[in-house]
């Protein structure tokens, strides 16, 4: 998961 | 209806006017465009009914498998009104000459084969938005945790397509199936595109942004 942190962050953003 | 509302606006490529035309410039423009489109597409995925209820890990897995199919399907739909040209963005339309210059002739011809198929069928926006969501839900990731939940998402989207066709194209009871049958060519074309951009990445001559790199690496 550490490898895909931008995707992870974008999915977690509420917008 | 929810998918029509969720459909993002097109974004602009804005190629740098101070840089002379070259293969590197074209590829840099496309990779930058793809990176920004990916951000938009991740926001879009969150509006697919049922997608946000999947675990975060499964949302990631589907996007890591299906992102290039989504990018390509959007280019294909934008290109339906033109002849032998690909509308990567409203301000970035590639013809055969430009495809050659960028070293993308084979890839762009494969994408044009998809355009031709959908033109023949008269693909409608409603069908396009459902098909794109189906491509994501059906991206065949090997890492799915809850495959029953993903199956339910596929069923809901498939049902929406069937309902739309039953109402709007009762004269062709096989239209939904015909649309689903275009997905193998989309998968095949996306795989070619990923392969091509992976080799461009290895060359190291084209700058790529982090999200695009991250998703290319997920496919490597």
C-alpha cells in the first residue's frame, strides 16, 4: 500500500 | 442518471507553445494530460453508485487494473464525431501525421479501431458512461478481497445498461450484449498502451508525474 500512496490519498479525500 | 451527472468535463492539454514540436514534446503533453485526467477519474469513480462502499483496498485494486481502459474510453468517446483523429483533449487532437511524429501510430490506430466500432453502433452518452463504469468494475484485478461485493457492483451496472437498452433500443434486444462485446478490444488496447508507456518510462526521456508513474508501476 505504501507503494500506491497517491491513489490511496485521492480515494480517501472526501471530495 | 447518477453516472451522467458524475461524468467529468474534459480537461485541456495546454502544450507548451515555447517548446518546438517533437516526439518528446508530444509524449510529455500526453503524460501530463493523463496524470491530470487520472486525478479526475479517481474523483469520478467515487460517484459510481456502490463503488465507495467497497473496501479502500478493493477500490484501489480496481483502479490499478482499469485506469488505462477508462482513459482510453474517454478519448474514444470524444473522438466519435471526427474522422481518423483522436481527441486527447479539446485543444489536443492527433491525426495520423502527429501520431507518427509521436511514435504512437500503432497505438492510435488500435484506439481508432474502437472509435470505428462505436461509430458504427452509434454509441450514446448514456451507454458510454455505463460502459466505462462496467470497465472499471470488471477490470479483473487479482487482488480483490471481497469478490462478492465487486460482483454486486458489476450486476448493478450491467442491470442499468440492460434497463437503458430495453427502454431506448427495444428494436435491438442484443444491443447491451454488443456493447459488452467491445470490452475485450478495449482491454487489449489498454494493455498495449500500458506497455508502450512503460517502455517510454524506461527510456527516461519523458518527464512523468507521480500518479501516472504510480499506476504504470502497478501494471508493471
